[in-house]
C-alpha cells in the first residue's frame, strides 16, 4: 500500500512541477502560496505517504527473486558486496560491489513485489483521480493515469533502462564532458542491473564543486548543451534529471569537469512533428517573435491558453515573455509574482495539461528539474542556456530542411544560412562576455578608487 501510494505521490508531484510555477528553493515553500484547502490536503497526504514508505522500507527484505538468487551466489560473482544500499527509491535500490577482476560495480536491484503490485498501483491512482474529479470538476488529472500506464512498465524493465543508457551514450559521444556508466549485460536481468560504478557529487552541491575546483557555470553550460541536443536535435530525452541522477566530478584521466548521467529508466521519444514545432516555438521565444509564439503554441495544443503555456515553459511572467526572456533577467519580484498567482491558475493549468500532447508532459517535468538545478547553482540568470538552445534549434531545423530537398543548390543555401545564424549567435555570446568583463573591470577600478591604499 505504501509503495503504490508513493508512486501516486511522485506523479502528483510531477503534475505540480509541470505547472511551471516552480518553487525555486525550499525557503520559498509556504502552503499559503497555494491558497486552497484542497491543495493543502494533497500536500499533507503526500507527506504521510512518503513517511509511511520510508519507515516500512526498513523492514522489507532486500531485493526481488533475482536479488535472492544473486545473493546466494555472492561469493561466486563478487569479491565483495556491500549489503547496505547506497540509495533507495520507490522502485529499486543500489548496492556497491567489486567483481573478481577488480572492477567496482553498482548493482541496481528492484524491490520485491513491485512488478506484481504495479497494476494495483495504477488502479489505485485511477480511483483517486476519478474521486478528485468528482469533488473538484475543474481539475482534470486523468492524464496522470495515462502516463503511468505507459511509463511504469518501462521503468520496471531494467534491460530497457540499460538499452536507453547505451543509446544516449552513443548519441552524445561527441560530448567529452558526459559520462554514462557502462552496462554489464552478462550479469543483468529485467530486475537486476549491473553497471560501472561512478562516484561524484550531486549536480546541485555547490560546496562539493568548490572543494573540487569545479566551475558551476561550466557545469550549467554543459548541462544545457546536453539537454538541448537531446530535445531539439535527437528527440530522445532523459526525463528524470533530479540531482540524485546527475553527478559531477573531476575525470580521473584528464582532470576535466565531467557530468555523470544515471537512472535511464524514464525517457521520452519525441515525434518529428512535435520536435520541429517545439524548435520553432523556442526560437520564437528567444527572438521575441510573438506572432510565431502564438502560432507554435497553438500547434502544440495550447489553444487560447497559449500565454499561460509559454509562462509554464519558461517559468517567466507574460510581461517578461513579451519583452524577451533572453533580454530581461529574472528578478525576485517576478518570482514572487509567479508564486502568488500560481493558485489562481490551477484550474487552467490542469485543463492545459489535459490539452497538450502527452509528449509535452515529461518535457515540462524535465524543464522544471533543470531549472531547479540552475537555481541551486545560481546560474539561472545566465543567457548561455538560451544561446545553446537556439544553436540546437538552428541545427535541427536546417537538418530537417536538407533532408527534405534533393537540390544541391538548395542544400548549399540552407547550409550557408545555418552557418550565418550560428555565427550571429557566437557573435552575440562574445559581445555578452566582453560586456561582462568590462563590467567586472569597472567594478574593480571603482573598488580600487574607493578603498584606501595600504600603508
């Protein structure tokens, strides 16, 4: 009961995250922000469910049937095996072990009875969502059930997770800053996954980065490049980038900063039509082409709610969207305005989430998780994420045009246009950096003038 309810809680959390009114840090969390007793009840219920699961987990025997078989052969397979899990989640837990050839591995083991209980989890979720619909007709959350039915079986298949890990590693192999742990297929099953053990600090841990001399701005840029490539260019998106699944470290071989991407169970595959419309929409948002913003928002299912849709995507106010999200930095006043208005728009948000293509739901979740990392690192105000997104949009749209023409002249024309647009972005980025350096030099000169010279 606890585990199935926790899964419901996690999907409910996704719905709240998808609203785009992200509570950027715990210090802002105030139940009064939601302004409704019914939402307060949901939050309280989620807390009780989570506590029930965490306490009951301690009395649950480790692992599933495969895990017990693995444990009985522990001395045959491993030189050492740590019974205490490194981490535990609603579906599985991870143990550290050493193979006889000296390789250190992470052993991901599915919790017992999860497979058998998954259909009951979904049924319970469906009943609760229907009950909410009866009590509060303005809230439409049946899409939660649809997404759970589609995604939960995939997350329970660890062989599918291994295939996803290998696919994204091959897809992004040109990024030398990305590390995806190697999968050891000979020792893996649908419920037990063995992979290369990779250590590091969580991506939102600024103290860890400072201790290890890792540049937070560099990590933020790398993360933006990686996800922009996944979303806009490849249409194959890792949709669970919470800090526990994204580690940072100094690469042992090169000493360069490296991002380690873990937990590949939840991916979203975007159709070409959706991906191209999404590219056009972000290009329009970045360059403040409001006519195209409306056009492509509506093509993505937003209808007349397109202003709310763009605010949810960007976590910016409608006024900032109109003035240009790349031109107007985020302010505390704007954050406060968004939080204070969140409760007023909950019915419209739930209606909008029911309208948009199902592909958009996990994209909302992914955007908000990435934005939370930017906030934790203090890099949200940087324009680099928008520039990286724009580069990927240009490349994706140019590749699509070239694929659909047989004319050598037309392909050459598209390539020149792509190169020119990328050059414009590089020039714009250079100008921003020069301005930043100039501002820093002015501040330094002012401090030298104000402070007395040492005697």
